[in-house]
C-alpha cells in the first residue's frame, strides 16, 4: 500500500480517537515529533528537580522538608515514565541523556531561573506546576498511547505539587510584613516565565498545526496560556497578592483576562541557552551523570549476571 494511503489510514485512526501504539505504522514525522516532545518533557522533569532541590536542606521545618523531598522525588519518577515512553519510539535513554548533556536537546525554559527564597518553592509549586498541570491534563488525551498513559499517572501527583505550593504562599501571605513581601517578590519573578512555559505565541509555533492535526496537542499554546491566566488571576486574590501585569484586566466581551505583552526576546534568549541558570543546570546534570557512572555500570553488570544465569 502506498505511503500516502497509509498516511490517510493513519489520519483516520487519529480522527476516530484510536490510540497509536509503538508497534503501529506511523509517519516518520509523527514518530519524530513525539520523540522530540516526550524526550524534552522528560528532560524538563529531571532538570526541574534542581531549582527545588536547592531548598531541601534549607526548608523552614521538617514537615516542609519532607513535602519538598516527596515532590522532587516525584519529578524524578515523572522523568523516568517519560523516558520510557520516549524509548518506545526508537531512541535509547543513553542517547536522550547524551543529547541533554551536550546541549543538543531542549528542556523547559522555566527551569533556567534561580530559586532565591523559600517563597520561590511556593511560587514554583503554584505557578510552574499549575501551568504544567493544564498542559499535562490535555496530554492525557494525546494520540500516542504510551505518552497518554504516562500523563494519567503524572497528573495525579502534580495536583499535590500545586496545592503544596499554594499552601506555602498562603501561610506567607498571612505572616509578617517581611513574609508578605517575600511572597509577592516570588510571584513577581515567576509570573512571566511561567507564561512562557506554554511556548511561543501560536503565530510562531512551528509544531502546533501538525500536532493539533495529529491530536498530539488538543489545545494551542495561546489557548492553554489564556486558561492559565484566567485561573491564576482569580486564585491570586485569595493570597491577597497581585500579579506583576498592570494590563491584566477582565474583558467581559472576551470572557477572559486581557494581559500585557510577554517578553519574547527573553523567552528565545533562555531557550537558546542564555538564561540566568542555563549553564548551572547543564553543569549540574553533567556532573550527576559522571558521578553516577558507577551505578549504571553496576546495574548493567548485575543484569548481565542475572541474564547469564537464566540463559
Ligand atoms: N522551553 C523551551 N523550549 C520551548 C518552550 C519552553 N517553554 N516552548 C516551546 N519551546 C520550543 C519547542 O520545543 C520548539 O522547539 P523544537 O521544535 O526544537 O522542539 C519551539 O520552541 C517552537 O515551539 P512549538 O510551540 O512549535 O513547540 P511545541 O508544539 O512542542 O509546543 C510545548 C511546546 C507546549 C512545551 C510542548 O512541547 C509540550 O506540551 N511539551 C510537553 C510538556 C512539557 O514539556 N512541559 C515542560 C514542563 S514539565 C514540568 O513543568 C514538570 C513539572 O512537574 C514541574
């Protein structure tokens, strides 16, 4: 059967909401864009452990330390689910990790910002995980089976991540003047980078049209971003705090919040590797990879020994 016919049959499966599985025929471009997105998602989870890991030893109470530890461990697990989903598309985890460590692979821009105070743990949980949840709930319905199934499990844990972040800020917002100021400062620093997590505006999104047609994405970058802004603009009122956008205003005609212009120059600068912490993050990943070589070798030797026994 000609590839064009196979392509038409494939699109009919997508249109009928039939999940695509690893052994199914798929256009090379579908395989490639899923591998691109899923591996970048996995990298984001692993690199995302670094900004929060920075505060585990400095959490204000044992309870906060335990909660933050659990969250950071969850992110590691999310990365492993996603690397496993990506491996079903034909690239080894070693290759994916090598692409991250040599700077070839992307990960989410948001993790290239520093976590300066304890309130940042609240802002990251509330805003970054909040944005991730909107995106990931959508991805529970993505057309590639292994990715969709990984998302279902991840989303269950993300809601705890967002709630613990909001609760950190709620406590600070009811605290001393200094704690209130720390809370507002963290929101001010994390708001715009969180909006950038959803990707460039639709007019500059090179992958979206095809990803929507193949139901990899169900909503565009701008649609998800607007949904996030509408949600947070209400939640921030509970904190008695503000968002750093003087153009943020409810628009009764649009039934959405209008908002100010995102600094796309900053976004692309960070994506290209020139953000505040890009070098620090990659250095940390490379160091962890080098220092973990003995664990990988031991695991491989153990697996080979077990295999020899049953052969
Ligand atoms: N950071 C870095 N690169 C980004 C980006 C961001 N925030 N947003 C977009 N890009 C890149 C894209 O990867 C693409 O480059 P590529 O073609 O070389 O991969 C380019 O900018 C153009 O963007 P597009 O809109 O065309 O790309 P997509 O269609 O892939 O949409 C996306 C971008 C919405 C991020 C999509 O890739 C996606 O939904 N990814 C899965 C979710 C994800 O990765 N989230 C990251 C955070 S994970 C997280 O927060 C975990 C939580 O537990 C803390």
